[in-house]
């Protein structure tokens, strides 16, 4: 019997890359861990729970925009269309867009790209329930997955790339620009990119979203230490760390940190690393950049796209922007 990949041990080369990154990033000053490692099976499930929290409004705001304006968004893209979702989450959003295309074409090819097998499995299961779609999952980095999807596109079809949920916000600005340039380079004239990005809003609202009263975001953050304990044979004491969310107004980002409650020593056997943390010393685990709407248009234009429409959810302050590849 084979286990579902969500329950199976990660492949050896993935563990090796994780160990190398952890070894390098924890020796930086300030100490860091990459946010992509938050998404093991438990981390992905906790993120799904975050999306349901009343204080984390991104997912619902984006869903409202897709439901209300999805028809208009896809009208701007000449068909037949193949959808490519970068970082697929639960598959709900791509299914909203597919729903808008159903009257126009059948079947609708959907490529899901994610490095997390848990996220791919969940999306494939959810999308399997809807009719007239043909789903291909790619367990790959966004760049590699997009190249594969572009290679496999049906002749004469247009690609609509979805990069939703403000995933772009987890990239540092020079990298987000570079990343959009890479997307542009993989596309042909007439293809399009739909980009979801969270907008700047009052600090109190942002802090509640990233440090919720139920402690789900704290669990999501601390699970990264638990993942290191399990996969890299470490001895982090989770109860000796506090989750902290900070609004860095100058950089316009919410930062997540894990703050050591006391002086402590930690050993990470598979990363060949011994750490001494001071009381109050923090490990920086994620940045979540917030944008102004005009800045998103400039980001796309700077990568060679032509802005083709922008829709803003006024309550939660979230933007979906459609870019065309000229
Ligand atoms: C996936 N990403 C867009 C989320 C965000 O808002 O930056 C991850 C997250 N971190 C804490 N809560 C949610």
C-alpha cells in the first residue's frame, strides 16, 4: 500500500535542501527561516484554517471580487483559455474562474503548481468534483511549473496565469519584480496574468490578521520549529518561543517572528548546527508586503505587462489586477 504523499516522508533531496537553507539562514543576523517552509502538511492545514478566521480577510475579499467581477476579468482574455495557478491553496479560486469560462469552452485545462504535495492533493480533490475541467498538478517551483505548463499548452490556446491570495506579498520587492519578469518571459502575446495583492490598511487591522486571538497564526508559525524537529532531528522547545507579528511601516510589511523566551541552546542534527539563543532574540520567519493600488500597476508595467483592469474590494482593501502580455 502506498501512503498519500501528504502522509509520506519528504524525499531525501528535499530534506537535504531544507537542511542547507536552515543551516545558512539561522546563522544570519538577524536569524531567519524561509517562509516557503511553513507549508508542510500541518502548516498547509493551519493556513487553510487561517483563511477562515474572521480577522484574516484576504481570502474572502478575493473570493468576493472573483464572484462579482470574474466574468468581466475573463472577458478580457481571448479564448480558448488554459488556466495556470501558481500556489494553488485549496483550488477554490481557480474553480471560480473556471466557472466563468464554462459557457465559453469545455474542457478547461487547469495546471496547478505548488511545491507542497498537501496543497496539490487538496486542490486536485476539490477540482475533481467539478465538471468539464482537466486538471494537471505539477509539484514544482513556480518558475519550473510555469515553464512546463507553457510547454504543454494546447495549440492555439491562451494562458491565463493566476497568482492570487497576495502570495506576491511574501516576496521581497526586488524578487517580486524579477518574478513577474519571469512570468512575462514564459508567456506569449495575448496571454494574461491575474495578480492578487493585499493593500496597506490600518496597523491594528493588520496585527489582528497576523496575530489572531485564537492563536492559529501562532501555531502556523511555531509549526516551522516542529517541522525542523521532525525532519532535521532538532530539539526546539516550542513552549520557549512566542509568536510575534510586527508592522514595519517603513518597509510596508508585516513580519512574523518567533521570539525566544529565555536563553537556550538548540541542536539541529541534520543541519549540523548548534545554536545559542538569547532571551528576546528572534527568528524572522515571514514578510507579508502590503501595496498601494498604483504600485501594483507599476510592478506589472515594469515587468513588461500592460495593465488591463483592476478591481478593489473596499472593505478589506484587497486588489485583483489583470495584466496582458503585449
Ligand atoms: C500565503 N500568504 C499570502 C499569507 C500572507 O498573508 O502573507 C501567509 C500568512 N502568514 C500568516 N498568515 C497568513
